[in-house]
C-alpha cells in the first residue's frame, strides 16, 4: 500500500491503480532521437542555461540581457531580447531556402476540397493580411478577436497579428454570441475576423450571424473582416469588410518589426468551473521558445521527413501551440483538417493519415475512446505504416485507451506520449520523451527537462514515491502565463495562493513507486469515500479496462453511510450488448482491479457523456444527475441534447 505522508491530517489521494505494462522506445528511434536522457541532467545542472539553449533555436534580432526575472508570481523571460514571432514561424524558413517546403496540407471537410500552402505561400498570405490589418487601423498592442472555422485564413490571421504585435484572442467557433461578446468586451477588441461559416458534419455551419449578434452590442469594434468559405448568405453590416476585397489586393511585402520578448502575443480565454472566463495572457519570447522546444523534443520532429498532424481545433491552446506556433517555428509540414472524424464516414481520420503519410499524430483521449467504441475494424482498413509517434492531450488517458491507440493506430510499434499541460502553461510540461522513456500506459511520466513539477500533500510537502496529492510547479517556465488579462489579483488567487511559492494547476496526481507521475483529474472532481480520497480517473480507467466498456465517467454523490459514494456512467463498446448483469459485472470488475473501496454504488449505461467543446467530460453535470438536482449551467456543453439522453436513464439510477 501507499505510505501516508507523515504528519498529514487529511488523506492523500489513494493510490489504487497498478499498472505493470511498459513500452520501451523503439531502438531505431532512440538511436536517432532529437533529445536524449542527457537533457535531464543538463537542465538539472543549470536550468536557465538549458532554456537559453532552447531560445537559441529561434532567430532574435536582439539577444536578451537577462534570462529570467522572477518577482513571484510574476515572471519575465529573456529580458531585453527582441524577435518577431511571424518572422520566426514563416520568413526565416523562406530565407533559409525552405520556401517550397509545405507548411500546411489543408484538408476541408467536403472530400476533395484541399489546399497546400508552402512556407513561401504562407509568407505572401501573412504579409497581405498584415497589410490589410494596418489598413483597417490595427496597430501594435491592439486586440483582435478571431472567430473562425479551421481554414488556412485562421493561422494566417493569427500570424498577421503576431507580425504587427497586435494581440489576438481566438474564440472557438462553437461558442455562442454571448460568450463571444463577453470575450470581445473583456479584451476590448477593435477588430473581429470571421468567416461566413465552415463545414461541420457534412453541412455548412454559419458563423457570421453569431458575430452579428455579438458585435451589435460591442461599440468598440470598428470592423468585421469576413472570409468567404461556404458561400452562405450573410447580412452585410456597416462594419463588415470582405477578406477577398481587402486582403487580396494588398502588397505581398511587409517588413517585420522586432518585438520585445515580453510583448503580449495572445490572450486565450479558458472557462473556469464557474464565473467569468479567464483571459490567459501569453507573451512572445518565452512562449515561442518552449512551444518550439517541446514540439521538437516530445514528437522527435524531423522537419525534413515528418508529416505532423494535430487534430485539435486551433481555437484551443493545443491548436495555438501545436498547430500554429511550435510546428511553424520548427519549419514542420503539418496537416490541418477542417471537420469532424465521422464525416463522411468513420474512417476519415485514417484516410487522412494514409493520404498524407502522416508520421506524427497528436489527438485527445476523447477521440481515442470514440474510435474504440466505433470498433477495431475501421482503422484496420487503412495503411498507417507511416506513423512513428503518437501523442495524447486534454484528459488523463486511460491505460486501456492508451494500449488500444498504440496497437490499433500505432501498429504496436509507435511510442505514445501522454502530454500534460494547460492553457496556462502554454506548452507541454510533463511527458515521456519518445526516444528515451520506457512509458507506462496512462502515465505522463516525468516533467520535461527544465520543468520542476512535483506532487505535494495538502500542507505543500513533497509526497514520497507511492503517494498522491496535488500537482505543483516549483519554478517558473518560459511559456507560463504572465497574468490573467486585466486581473493580476485573480492570477495570484487562482494559481499561487493554494501553496506558498508554487504554481497550482488544479490537478490531482500521484507518484508511483518509481517516482513516475500519473495525472488524476481535476481536484474538484476527487471523491471522498469512507475517508479515502479516490480519483475519478482511476475508477474510470478500471471501468474502461473491462472489454465491454468504451468510455466511463464517475462522480461522487452524497451518501449517508460513506460520505460520498461512487456513481458511474458508462458507454459500451460498439459490439457489446447491454445485459441485466452488466452493472454487477462492472462493479465486481472495479472491486477486483482497484479494491472494494472503489466499487461504484451505481452503474448507469448511457449513450453519450456530457463533454465540453474541447472534449473534456463535465462531471459537474453528472454530479447533478447523481444527486437528483436540477442540472446546472450547460453553456459550455458541446451537445445540449446529451443531458436529456442521460436523464432518460434516471429511473434505473434509483
Ligand atoms: C492542453 C489542454 C487543461 C487541463 C489540465 C488537466 C487536463 C490536459 C492532460 C490532462 C491528464 C493529460 N489535461 N492534458 N490531464 N493528462 N495528458 O488541454 O489545456 O484546455 O487548458 O486544459 O486538462 O486537467 O489541467 P486546457
């Protein structure tokens, strides 16, 4: 059993899950890996020198004087240094003779609708867009809201802002007019860039009406720049200008000015559990340093031969850091896909992997579990032998989903890197290195070189191996958020007040007997059963390890006997039938895997789970169901009909 940290009054997270599988790096990959185990020692010996080396991967017009200035909790990195992010992502590749190299293979959702942009194409497009923004009155420091589908103009618009030093705020295209308006207001954006619509599940899906509704109440917005993507009718407002009218006629030349390393690059809103969304602020030099370094290290990117595909939406931080800034800074060739994985058929992702010979794939556990549910026979139809590294991000990956991903997508040959990070951290913080780490399914393993993450008890003491508690970061890192836009106090309160001098991301974690890290979900979701803190992740992973289960979500519901009792919601795999004894089977399976303490009180078979638009399970709503309350705020829910489907299952919950 896990030893309890000495002197700890409250229970640390119970360490229940045992996992003995290991996957060593393939010998060939290890032999040619970009980063070897020496990086850990180097970074430990001199952390700042390590990050200086990483910053030297970029082109600086003026080198920095001081690497880090740390007035806790406010950090500045590479002080005095100057660079231009767009120059680093685009121009320098062209100047160094890589202009004809493909930056993006863009695949629209309608089949056959594709575009290829080389670095030279991207340079021309970004320059034209930059000149258009200038014509529309955008200057350095101004805020620009971007509300777009996954089309090439989205990264182009972001890079045009970065080039000028205007601060972009990308708002995910699925958000409502109210959400868009509050984000435009909070950042006081003067320009909105959007499109008539995008393709979603085989149909054009309008965006412009939402923008019209939001902008009607935002007098500070001077112009709305609209890309024509679907050709849907749009109401022409006085502030509207078409991208093809304004951008297309601009000069393809623009000389990038250097910006200070600490000039803001972008704001990205992240919805807290409650209350007003937080505008996470990222700056220039440190952010680009860490996104570029981690993209190179974690994916072992070989820019000359790899084809990299991150399936996230650019509207989330994963898209910002690992579709736009990291890969472009590294001169990678990427795939961007506009649509959903089941359009026009459930093999679309694998068809894309086969078509572009994708070598590096980065996706989310929610997608992997969906593919598991759809069945092994679908990926089996495609040739995916090009793949060499697989990544996961967004939620803890259940060991069973990890093993499925490795086997059915990665041909049992590709390492899987489970990457832990947040909008706030800007870049990957904890992850295996594909050429170094013998990975364990479900574990994010170790902090990357240069990152000092730890697990502490509720007094802030480091827990020994085998213990569980709270994830913290002890030292500042280059791509950390600098503050919450316009609200330093909220920044201090949210991230730096729980533990003295440490960054608290809000996640629970454990150290296994080898000292490797396992992420256990948001601490708000942890359950307290008969005095034991039990992680939702571990119980969910135990459920998913049953051959009939594709996905599971568990919550703690008030219980007169145990304080809280575990209530589980499960989705069965494609071929599995719901039988009378499934609940008993699953309860016994959990008891056998984790111990009787983790045995769910109830199991409900449901057709869907409530998820955020970025695919994270919303346990809060399931807690409402489990405790027979009316269901709380559903505005961030991806599909509003899901809760009805689940409520229909309720009688059996009694
Ligand atoms: C990149 C991103 C951040 C939260 C984070 C954590 C969860 C992300 C994870 C993971 C376990 C992983 N999370 N990656 N949990 N293992 N590999 O997702 O950013 O949308 O801000 O979410 O997502 O709970 O705190 P963001």
